[in-house]
């Protein structure tokens, strides 16, 4: 999905990837991802209660997403920044990578929110830069799994359907976003955030009732 989106978007002069900022965030997110995955594994092993771990993940994620939704609703009244210090940018990437790995998510909503807040990017530019960051951070995670635990413990049969779907979705999404304004993209983003929050709340209730 990330590759197809980036290839499609590279032909669009209206979308801009800030390679310096996004590369620094990607490097930080790789390191943060390793730390986040290690912390998650230690938590799971120490608690040995999968249901509590799942509820903790879903609760933290729902809370973060709610904050992101509230930020975008009030974005016009809030101050945004333009960070330039490379060490600070690396730290931002580390934090995003840590949270993404700990919560077992790709990190898209978190990336977009931070790119808008800390680097004053428009919605569409934040989206494509987020995909650029996700490509490198998740690629490193896959390589880590390949050379450590391997993929034997994962159910990969669904990938035969999800990979073609992801490629098609990346191409179609990249085409549609060129037709939309930044305001429309942010509205779709907000609806998606609410949908994901509802899914997490459903998961919390479902696990709690088991």
C-alpha cells in the first residue's frame, strides 16, 4: 500500500514529501519501534494476562485518537509549530515509533497529527509524508521479525487478499486525494478517527465481557 501510494503520489506536483524531516522521523521511529516492541513484550511476559494487555492497548489508543480528533476540530484556534532542530525531530520520530509499536498500529493517525501540529503541514502533505515514514518504520519491523522470531506464529493466508487490496487502495486513494481540498481530506480523516475510536471501544467492551 505504501509503495503504490508513494509511486502514484510522486507524479503529483501538488503533494510534497519533505524528505529531510520525514527521513529523520523515520529513523527515529525505527529506533522507537524497537524500544516499543521490547517494552510491549516485557509487559506481556510480566503480566501474562492477554485480556488486560489488549484492554490497555485499546484504551490508550482510543484516548490518543480522541485527543487527535479534538485537536483537528479546534486546529484553527490553536498554534502550530515548525520544528527545525534535528535532534528534536529524531525524538519526535522515536516517540511516534514507540507508541506505534507498543499499541501495535501502523501509526498513521499519530503521524498525521504530529506533522500538522509540529511542522505546520497541510492535511494532504501530512498524509503522504506519514506514508513515507510508515514505509521505512514498518519495513524495519518486518526485517526484525524475519531475523528473530520468524513468521511461523502469524496467520498469513489473508495476505493473498490483503496485499492486492492494499495496492489497489493505495492507487485509488492517491488518485482521489488529488481531487479533494485539504479541508475535505481533514473531514474524512476526522470521520475515520471516530470510526477507529468506536472499534476500540467495542473491543474493550467485548474483551471485558469475556
